[in-house]
């Protein structure tokens, strides 16, 4: 791929982000902004000591207005570029090792002291101190949809903290210190030696190792772009497979993606690569029907799957298979092979196509069996060579079978067994049809009962008959019920999202009577029970409601929770403002409805403590000492008050 040089800065680059243009920061604390055409727009030179290049000690807000920089022995700095103001935060004991802006108007910091602090951007104040970790905190990420802060530890840990209740879970999955934490559809963490993990809730769902020094990664859709020593690697997070171990052979330190461009930096220079630079080549190859090279290109660069031409190619392939089958049915094998030949050279499609070709070598025999009504041979061939089941002939024979079953049943129910036998005679030699044929001839009443139960929607009775008479699984009635149940299940999932619980309950009652879907009905019922229990608890017992939310995160998607959570966050912000204005009573009054909720107490207490500490820090002499003593009586002698004593 063609690597283009974008910019060379004055010192090594420690931060790179593409957000309506390129944002870069070098280790000398110079911040550069370039527009979408990479023309320099503005820059800022913060005259501070160097920050640590190997740490996550820089972040720029989404709107490019604020910059966070952590400086060794100097603490954390927040720069407001619009107002040209800076503020220093010195709450950590020792160096700040990482900082990050979060959704909702907050930013966070982690340090060598194991503390994680949360700050309100509008107040420029620290508003919460999360549970302390026993080792350095190396990186932070906030998952707003789950109200969870995720941190990486130097002790190889990954820490999950609920920012309301402060309850936490700690896992130690990495082989080396955790280097980076990122959430974008998937939560991914990595260690300093490219031990990479995809998380689901608090458990590592997938892990893989590259045994190279880790540099950086970015998540684009379901693809993980990983920079390690000497190369960039691609990994599919959804399928959990390595896509390309050597996507680019290049040294990188920082990675960012914007639209179809991959930007990366090494030392003091920014480079970029067009992820779709082979688009024209791919379109040309498709036009020439050189599908082998098309799929080779896509195998090397899966981002090409996003272009319209590739989507059209997938449709072309499906249509070509259908076209080839029509030629095979017309006994024009050469024409069919000509249609399939361009795809036969594609390794990933070769097996499927060879199977089609091999199956249709038997089509002449299959067709002759149809013409002679030798259905025993026809079905034998169809089961041995499954692609023959995609033909018009097989479809016609299946319809003929269903028609004869209906007619034979009518004769059998009237006692005209010989007439029924005559109707079913062409299928007598088909091994898989014999059990149903015998059933119709010997117990036509049961088949009538089956039909009646389907018409009357007595699905429980229908399934009991099927269980007692498995031969009936070869009937159209059974197929109709299975298709109906599958569609009903899909409908229930849609209604659950729409919170139409009454209709979901009706569907559950129906699916519970259909044995093959009983487990799915139970799953739906259990989920609905949890939802209804939550809604009931939400009205009368908020503590129980929040216990359920923690145990079952899907409850956060409910409208009642989303509305409540939005109000809580708004009131918390208002209370924070009042608390830091010294109006503690008014702040507590604002949050009085949350006073008895265990899941909120820790956050409220931490906010009040933070406001009190801020107030103490503004005092001197006897007033300061008096305030310290009051703090100790209320909150105890913790690390933070010791620092101010």
C-alpha cells in the first residue's frame, strides 16, 4: 500500500487523533491542529516539562476545545484553548500516569498511587474519588451506556468500577502490564507485549497473542487495527480470527482512523494510508471477472468489503450459482462450467463450487429418474448429492409428494386403503417416506387429528402427536408450524425491544406449547420476569431495582431506566455545582430522593467529600485546621485529608 507522509513535527509524537482534522501532540507539549486537507490551522505551545511518551498522559476533547496533559511530578493540567486558560490538579500522590475525557462532561485521571479521580469539566473540579487500586493505573475508559469506568493496571489487571455505587470487579487476564483500554462496540484491552483481550461484561471472551511489543490499536466496526513492533495487524473481533498478520510492514507508535484513511505516527512524523486505495483496481478486476485476484485483494485488505462493488460481487456470485444450476438442469454442463470457472479459482469458494459441479455430474441420472417416476432413485441421489435439492425437479417432486399425501389421506380416512396405496405407490420405494406412508395407511385417524390440531391451534396437542409419531415430521403441517414458530420468536424479540410486554406474554404462551421452541419460550419468559420484577421494584424498592440492573445489564435499555438515569445525571450535575459553591445543604436537598439508594450513596458521598476537601484547601491557619477536624469526624482520616493536613 502507498504510504504518504503527512507532517513532520518538531519532536516525537505522543498523541494522534483524527476528529474533523488531524490533532497531534508532541512530547514537548506542543499541540497541532490540521484541517481535513491536512493544512495547519492553529497550534499551542504549553511551556511545561516533557510528559512521558510511553504513558497515556495526553487527551484532547471531542470538540478540540480542551487538552489534558499529565506531567511527571507536576500533576494534571487542563487547558481551555478557547479561553486560553489552564488549571493544574494535584490530587494524586505521585505522578499522574493517564488521563481521559469522558462522555457527559467529565474527565478522569489515574496515577502511580492507584487512585482514579473523576472531574467535572464545567466546574473544573474533582468530584469523585473511585476505589483505590493497589498498583499504578495505566489507562482509562468510560462506557457511558453501562455507567462503568474501566481501568488498566500495571499489575496486569483490568478494573471495572460502577461510577455510582463504586462497586468494582478486578480481573488479572494479562501476561504483562495493561497498556491500553478502548471501547467502541467492543471493549478491548492489551498489555505491553500485545496480549490482546476482547471483553463481554466482566469476562474475557476472546484473547490472542502476537508476541511483539505493543504500540497502539484502533477499533473500526468489527476490525481491530493493531500496531506492534515492525508491523500493523488486522483482527476480526466478531469472528475472532486473524485477518492479516502483516497488513503493513512499518514501524508505528500511534494509530487513528478517519473515514477511509489510516493515520499513524512514528517518532516525529505523521503518515497515512488510504484503506480503499485499491478500489479502482478491485472494480476493474470484477469487470474482467478476475475473481481470484479480487478475493486475494479483499483477503489482504478486508476494508474493501465496504465498497459497493464488493457488495455487488457477492450478489453476482449468488446469481451465477443460480445461473449455473439452470444450465446444469438443461444438461448444458459446458455452459454451467463456463459460468462457474472464474469463481473456481478462488480458494475460499473452490470447495463449494467443486461440490456443486460434482453433485450435478449425477443430474442426468437424476432427471431420468424423474421422467421414469423412479422416485426411490431420485431421492437417493438427492440425499447423496444435496445440491440436486436446489433444482426445479426436486421442488416439483416434493409438491407432488405433498399432493399425493393429502389425497391418500382422504382415501385412507374413508377406509379406501387400496386407493390410498395406489396414490402413494410412486413413493413406496423411498426409504425416508415409508414411515409416513405406513402411518397414513394404518393410522389415518391420527393424521386427521394432527391436521385438526393445527387448524384449531392446539400446538401442544400437535407436538404431543409428533412426539408419539415422529413420522409426521415429514408432513407439510409440521413444516408450516416450524416456520410459524420461528417467525413468532423473531416477532417476540422485536416486541421486547419495543416494550410491548402484553404481546410478548401471548407469544410466550404459544411458543411454550411448541416443543422445539420451548427452550426459547423459557428464555423469553425468564427475561420478561426479570424486566417485570425490575419495573415493579422501580416503583417501590429502588435498591432492589438497582441490584437487578447490576446483575442484568440489559435492563439499562428500558425506557423507565433511561429516563430515570438521565434525570439523576442532571440532578447530580446541579448538586455538584451547589456543593462546590459551598451550598452543601442545597446540594443534598437536590439529591434527597436518592438518599436511601445504596447504588447512589458512594457517588454522592464522594462528591460531598470532594467539595469539602476543595473548601479546606482554600483555607489557611486556624480555620483550615478546624475544617480538617470536622472532616475527620464525618469521613474519617483518609489519605486525602492527610495530604491537606
